[in-house]
C-alpha cells in the first residue's frame, strides 16, 4: 500500500506563486509515474502535469510555461511549482502515483488552491 500526503496549498492573489509538495510512503516501486491533477467546482478532475521516475515531464496546455513539476526520488516526493497563478487555477489539487509495473494507482487527499483576482 502507498500513502500520499500533499502540502503547500492556500490562498494567493492573481499573479502569485505557490509550491505544492507530495510525499509518498509505503510499498513504492522504483519505476513509477507521479503527477498532479486538479478538480475545480462543478468540473471533472483533469491532469495538470506528470513526471516519470527518470524525470520526463508532461504538462497540460493551460499550465505550460507557468507550472514546473519536479521530483526527488530519494525522498519519494514530487513538487509542483506554480507561478503566474490565475483565478482559473483555483481547484483542489491531487497528487497521483502510478506504479508502471503493476498498474496500481494511488491518490492523495487533495489540497485546496485558491487564486483571488
């Protein structure tokens, strides 16, 4: 079993920055993909960014150039640096881990990000 604990959410003004962290613990396979998803009120959960254990990152178009995903494999931690935040980025952000060998998927509890205009 894998546990994911997010931190770093909060309230920020438009144009501001936040950094989210997600620490994974438990039975973690070394080959995995970690990522961030978000869900705004009344909308479906959407992928924000993912990163493989080798460091290959993929971003959804609305956040390209503003968000940066990174990870520390030694700490089993993934980060999301969010700059130039916009009110449209307001959502609950969820950490995700996908074990590429078994296909198992794990989710964090979510952290609220609110961007005021």
